[in-house]
């Protein structure tokens, strides 16, 4: 920890601060600067009590306190310098091969799901997405088919061989959802619902952790730390747009998370352009950017008839547009050094 | 719903849109303007399928679609023109008397809790706050004393007569927490954890619903709608600061929520200045603003020794400062027409 | 400056960093911590070249660089521990007496301006606001009456004795505007138009500096530093709402700026609730909060017939509402210890 | 305009609103819905007085008022369905060929500028950037070499044949800057300094208009409208990152502006990844995304020795990195269908 003292402090006042630093188990190291005196407090910040409250304890003496160590460990690239990969059935996410997860926002019925599954597989996707439990802003909106939806996803997997990803909303459904799915998705609204993160981690299934609407990179990495520290190594980060002042798009997709997560962490990074913009007409362009910038996978909402979708119709692309998109991505995937 | 067509659409193209509007159960009403044709679609938006996907279904024809009705009902002032009040033991929140809830961020032990309870009661508070289950950004931080903490709160209530408010983090603890507390607090990170909202509502206890870090007013009202539509009338909204670009304070306390909630809803509004700024030195001023603007209650973090608090030491005020604050608030409470 | 090195650096690598620090005129001071080595670089940050580029010069060695000193001087409370006041004709802003500046968004004509001036004076305002040069988002909107508007303001001053505040938009108008006005207003969109700040400062007139739409406190203080360092001591800060994700209000009025500016600076702080919310129905409540929190003055948009205003009609209050407001503020002004 | 009335309004009350609508020159058209009555007001919104103040004029009757027409004309794709191009010496921006503008943040001297110019030209850039007038947050920071810097840019152009882009900060320098430069850059802080926009437009030089720190797409397009409506057709938009809650990067580069500007406008879109992230280590990745998403050009800060730059050293890349980057972009430029 670094403690910056206010200007014009006497040696006697200083010694009160030094005493407190020692009391908390750190070794203080004083540097007298031109305008300020700075104290370095030497000791492990992850195991000792924080010194951040010194500013409150000595409001007349201490200007500010700054931590030196990073707060996350297991998700950090320092802890694991190589890229880690997540295996989902026979597919590897985070490896050489670029992966695409696609399917409807909500599972609405067996037939349309199967039609979508076959179409996205044909176009090149390897994992089928679909919501069975849906978090909805209003209690009067469609909340998902629940277990019936999970069964439809399992059936689509059986018939097509695609892997399955679906969202977990409630600790009480962790076992149930894990029974059916290959990847558990944690949605943006639950990204700091730590009890849910722990429950999901304990199922042992791979976890796709979406970034919260106003989640800082550090908070996202720390939420991931909840997964890895609960002994589940199958963590993937998924950027899906943050909330800003802009109203043209529903969210602002932050593609800079791709190089940032690659730099700070060893875990794969997935981009969700559908939630990211909330507009189907921007999805293609977003996907191209994500591929070129080094994302490991895409998560795309696809619907056989978006205008009649039961939820988020404006952000789902049709089967035809999806097939086109996959064609257009091919040269970029190669140019980005992926397969 | 209002549908705005693009410029230069033929009558034949227009009729395709009209047909779809009728198919979804609305009666279309065409207005030909100077630059655009506008269609009013007459029908109940809360019971019919939304027309918002028309823009996607007819991307060449439809410019935009706008809803006319508000999405929330039970929380709205239209539904209940009088202020509603919430009874907590013998205290009424939302009535003539201004209420103060105060206590430590986390319950840390029986003795300091009791000391705090007695001090805040003496200064004029009627409800004791204290976290037993704590949501923490990092898995390596103190997570609360759990049921032991709840028992300490109950003991403090028994000895002082103060009501109790504490946070609920997990659906699985809803019964347990309800057994001990008088008010269930839903924290900012769980404000759109709808399963938790429903579980809390079903206990029948009064609910204090904090605003999420980047929650729009409409989303907050709709989250409240989850409480009222699950047959729990004891809803209070609590503003605790939103996330903005500013870094001087941890959050930006949005005091305009006081007149806004009073206008849109009948439910009480509570202000949390401690989370709101994340700085104890700003708490007094924030409280004064909240009182003058018509808040119904305050939720303040108070600790016998903030610099040694196990969590959020920088935002808790000391017992002395709290007593001073209560004195300073008195003339403002009277000037605002409260007791 | 504090330089944090990466983990696992050899002494030889370290010495390259030390050499560069010395080269730039700082004296390095090494502290070997548990997880990291930290270097304190001793020297005046305001006169030496910054060390912040060390992270780029040694990307494999340097984790981060943090400044120790504050970047602003003349506006800081350290530089001037007493509150400073600004004299506008016979009125003192920042003193014991609470001041109100009121008037139309735009000057629209002599008669309505005079009517407004008389009404706001009668209700207790001491300064008349009114825009003669208007910054408008679209080139097709009303841009103000220009010099004709300035002359009307001067006439209203002559007839009522009120002081005048009006906005300066262009360096080329600095002399012209200064000739007519008592206070020069710098608007939010020009808050980092440094050439305009310098031109305004050089007129010697008091300056009211609005906070930019997404301006951090530190940036605002530094913009104020442009005024004071150009030898104009008549600086007032004016909060008028920041841009956030919320869409219910046009801006989010950040009332926490009142205690913050009082803490960091000696200059007066003025609140503009009209721009702050963009909604006349919230103005009263905002004003009450501002008074209770210790603001020095209010800047309120008032119009004899808001619904017919040529600009921003939705945020201007009527003469009747303004008179009511002034009555309602009286007990709060007294409760806040002002006159 | 669309006017939504409150629930439960009598016909008599309604007629007062209708009368006012007619008075302002619109033809009202009433639609009685299930929950609300909606009035369509037919008339040209760009030439008639706005109806938005009806909500204030009749607060008990009018719920809200919504415009139907877009506020921008000349920049819109409706006005000019083909892409427009901007000619800078022999180079076309917005055409088939992808363009790169590169150079130092600030011009610091003749020698390093020339060295940079030669290096970026060799690597494939066609336009040289460099700041002679620098907007700085603090008055104590380096403000640029002024006209001396402009002369150095002109000399570098003469020796290399590169085009020149440099920032204009003051109306009073418009003629001077136009004399030396090929493109006038309007910076983010001046993006709504309308007097500067007009002065720049009147020089007749091509204008690169950066997006403001918290500028909505619509506001950006309207700022562009100030250029085109002052008879300067050489407008380019430049995204350089917006201000959000995230602190890992200095700004959040919003790459979704590429498809959005392409959809709404005919003008070229340029991406500035250096300001966008404020971190040189993210520049390469950002550039790749921009190319893949269809940007017309890049604006990149390059310095022979970034660690010793006089401004913004942390975001400038070295000559070597720039040459590498240009190599790596080549396959993506081809994959995106450009040259």
C-alpha cells in the first residue's frame, strides 16, 4: 500500500500514522518528497487488513491510500501465462479454431428450435444457444418455458450433435440446468449475484460469464475469480455491451475488452453482438470487428422469423442473414490467423 | 403504438404493414403528414403482442415504433393516487414523521452492535441496519457473519426496541432472514435478480429495494412491480447512487429521484448517502439535501470505530458524527414540513 | 511520482528504470515489497517532465505510474483556506447572503424581459439571467438576438437595478459581451474551450463556469485554474447536471458537487436546476436540496409564458411558480444558516 | 409531432389542446386508443414552432410529445444516398482505397517530425498528423508550438508529399491554420463549439469532426450539419472514444459508430484508436477491428520515441510498431474489400 500524507505534517503526527501501519502488520517505509511525504507499507495486501481506512482514521493527516497489488489471482495471466481452453463436447473454445454459438433468444417450441439448430449447424455453428429461463424487466413479459425448454434444447442436441448453452437464473435451478446443458450462461443482470456464481461453479459445467451493464473490467475479473476459486476451471468471459449515455443503440458493445481480457487473463473471450447493440442491422459489422480483434467465439441470436419472436425480436437475425454472415466472416477468420 | 413509416412508401407497401398490424389485434389509423406517414395502432399494449418488431419485419418501410402506454401499473401513482405507507413495528415510513435507519455496514460482533444500536437510538433513529450476509466484489473479502449476525441483530432489537433491516442475498435464505428481520433489503447488485425479488416478496415482510448501479427509473419501477404483483404491498424504493464517469466519489447520488419517485409512484423513497458517495465526509451534506427534497427516510452507515470496520470503512460515520448530524437535520426536517 | 514495477524483475532491469528516473530530474527511492517493488520518485511534478511514460518506455518492467501531487493550485482550498467571494454590483456571491439569479433561457424581446425582470426582483432575485448568444445543437434552431439582446439586458438592469449574467460563446465577442454584462457565463459545451476561458478571464469580469456534460471534478477545477491563472479572481463554479445513462431527466443534477467544491476549492458554487433536470416540474425540489446542502446561489430559468418560449420551454418555470418557490425556500435558507 | 394525452381527459379539455396545435400551424388528427388518446399534428417540424412545450402548457392534459422527423438533413443518407468522398491532395477518403493518417500527438521539432513523416510514409500512410495548437486540461501543460509547428508540418509535406491534418482550437486562427493544412481537425472538446465549426467550414478546407466525449450520435450528426449548411462539403466524422464508467482505458472506443454512420450518413468515418483507448498496447487490435468493420481511414498517433513525447506519451506507438501494424492490417484491408 502507498499512503500519501497531506502537506505540512509534523514528525509527531507522522509517527501516529506509522504506528497504526505497524499495528496492522505492515512495515512502513518513509519517503520525503518535495511537496508531500509518501509512506510505502510493505506487506501482503491480500492477507493483511487493508490500510484504506487510514484516510478516515486520520482525516487531517492522510491525503489518500493506494493499493499496489492486483485484487485477482486465479483469473490473471500472471497465474497462468498460457491461454486456457474450455472443452465443450468435442469443441475447444479458446484454441486455434474460431467457434460460433447461435440460436434463438428464447426457446419457443420444438419445431422452430430444431429448424434453427439445423440451419445454424449447416452454416457452421457448433453450439446452440436458447433461453429456457428468461430474466425480464417487467413481470408481465414472457418468462421462458422453463424445464420444457431445457428438454427441447436436449432434443435438438441429440438430433444435430450441437453443444448447448442456456442461462441459469436461480440457485435453485443449478442442478436442473446443469443436467441438460453443456455450458451455463450467467447473464448481465446476475453478473454480481455471487451466490448464483458459486452455485453454477459447483455444478462443474463450463461457465460463460457475461459482463454486467456497468461492470468495470476489474469487477468482471473478480466475478470470474468466484468461479475459479470454487474449483471450476471452465470459465469464459462474454462481452455483451455496456450501458452508456448513447440511446441510438441499446448498449455500447465494448470491443476493446478483447485485447484487454487477453492481456489480463488466460480465459477465452466471447462476443455477443446481439445484446451488444440490440439491433439486428448492426450484428454483421460487430461480428467482423470481433473476429479481427481476436475474439475466441461469437454468441449470436438467430430466429427463423425474428419479427414474430416472443422476446427481443429487434436484435435477432434471420437464418438467411446468419448464413450470409458466416460466409462473410470466413476470410476475416483466416486473416486473423484462426480456422 | 405509434408506427412511423419511411419517406416515399407506396400505398401498396403501406397496406402490407396495415395487414400485419390488424393480424396482431390492433386497429390501425393512418395519418399522412408532410414528410412521413404515421400509423396509430389502437389496442391494449399490455395484453397484445408488441408491434416493436415491425421495424425488423419491414426494414425498408418502417422507420420506428413507439409505445404509448407505461409499462408499470401497481407501483404507479395512477393506480394509487395517495401516498402509501409501510408499517415497521410501531413506525410508519412514508407518513408525516421522518424516519432514520442507521447502523454498521456489517454486523461484526454483539458488543459493538449493541453499542451502536443504543447510540443511534439515543440520537433519534428508529430502525437499526446491519449486514449479516454481505455481497463482496472479491471472493477474498469478508462475506458476513450469516445467521450469527442475524441473531445479534435480533438481540439488539430486543434490548433497544429498534426495528431491524438487513440484506437478503440468496433465495435460499429468504425464510431464514424473514424470521429475524423487520425489513428485507435488496441490494443494488440484486435489483434485477427477479427470482430473489419474488422470494423476498413472498415472505410478506416489507421490502427496501435499492436502485441498481445503472438502473433507469423505469426499470426500477418495474422491479418494484415484481414485489407488488407478488402480493406484497410493503415496498420502499431506496436511491444509493448510480455509476457515472465521475471518480471523485464512488457513485453519484441522484437526489432527483426523490421528486421523480413521488411523481410516478405512491411508494416511500429512502436515501442512502453512505453508499451514495462512498465517503463519510459527504454524508452530512447529502442527508440535508435529501430531507429538504422530501425523502421519507434515510439509511445511514454508522460504526463505533469506522477506521477499523471490516467492510467499507471509508463511508461509515462515527457515533459522534451521527449524533451531530441528527441535531443538524432537525431544523431542516421541520422546514420541510415533517416531524 | 510512484512507480510500481512488475513482479520478478532483476536488479539489472531495475537499474535501467532508476537511471531514466534520475535523467528526468527525480531522486528515486526503492521499496522492496512482498509482491512488488515500488519506486518513489522525489521531485516537483509540476515543474519536471512527467514519469507517466515510463510504463510505455519499459512495458516489460513497469506496471503503473501514479502522480502524488494535485494538478490544480490557485483554485484549491490549500492555496486560499478562506471562502472567496465575488462581488457583482452591490451583491456578494459566496458570502452570508444566499443569492438567486433568474430570468429567461433566451432574451426574446424588451417587454417580456422587463416583465420577467420586475417579477423576479419582486420575488427576491438580485441578478437577471438571459441568453443573447445561444449555443444550439442544430443549426436550424433559434441562435439568440445577439447584441440586440445584450442591449435589452442592459436596459432591464437600468430599470430594475438587477445585475446581469449572460453567456459568452465566441472569443470574438468577449469585449462586446463584457461591455454589457456583470457576469460572463461559460456554458457546459464550452467548459474546455480553453481559448474562450482565457478570453473571458482577460475581460476582468466575474466568470460563472458551468460544468461540462461529462466533466470530472478534477477537470472542472483545472478549467477554473485557466481563469485564476489569467489573473481573474472572480470565479464561480456552476453545476448544471451531467450526462448519464438515465433518460427520464435530460441530465443528472449532481448535488454532491456542493460539498465537494466547498472542500476542494475556495470559490463559490452555484446550482442550475433548470438545465440540471430539463424539467420544470423538478425545479422546486432541486432548489430546496441545493439550499440545504450549502450552495451559494441558484441560477433559475423563468419565463412569463414557458409554453411559448423560443428555446427550452420545458425547463423554464412561470413567474407565479418562481414567486412560490422563493417563498418556500425562505425557511430552508434560514435553516441552512444563510440570509 | 405526436401528442399523447393523459388518461381520463374530457372532450372539452381536449379541444383546448387541439386549438393550440392549430394555432401553431399544424393540422391535428385525433386517435382514440384503449388507454390513451393520441393526436397526430401534421405539419413540417423543421419550419413550424415545436409542439414540445405543450406538455408544459397543459401539464394536467398532455403526457408527452414526440417528434416524427429527423432533425438533420444535409448529412443524412436520405439527402445523398451514395457515399460521399473527400479529396485531400491526390488522395480520396471514403473511396475504395483505405487511408491511414499518422504522426505525433504534438509537433515537437523539425527533425523528429521529418523522421516520423518519412517513416509513416514508407509504411504506407498518406497523411501526416501533428498538433501545433494543443488543448490541454491544465494551463500548466505544454500548449503546442503554434505557427512554428504549422511551418514544420508544411515543410514535412514539401519533403514527403504527404497531406497534412492539424487541429484548430480558436476561431481567430482559422485563416492561419487553413493556410498551412490540408484537413482541419476539430477536437472532441470543441465538437459543440459551434462558432469554431462555422469558422472552420468557411475556410473551405476539408474538416475532420471528432465525436465529443459524451456526444450522442444525433448530436454528432447535427454538429456535422453545421459544416454542410455552411457550404463546406468536405466533412469526415471521426470516432475517438466516449466517456463511460470504465477506468481501465481512458475512453471507450465505440466501433459501432462505423456501421451507424454508414447507415445514417453519406460522409466518411475515420477511427482514432490512440485517443480511443489512451493506451498504445491496445492500438493494434483497435485498428484491426476498425478495418474489418468498414471504416474509411485511421488516425494514429506515432512518435519516434513515445516515452519522451511532450504530450500523451502513453498512447503513441513507435515507428517500428507502426510499420508492423501496417503489415498486419494488409490482409484485413483486402478481406474487407478495400485496397
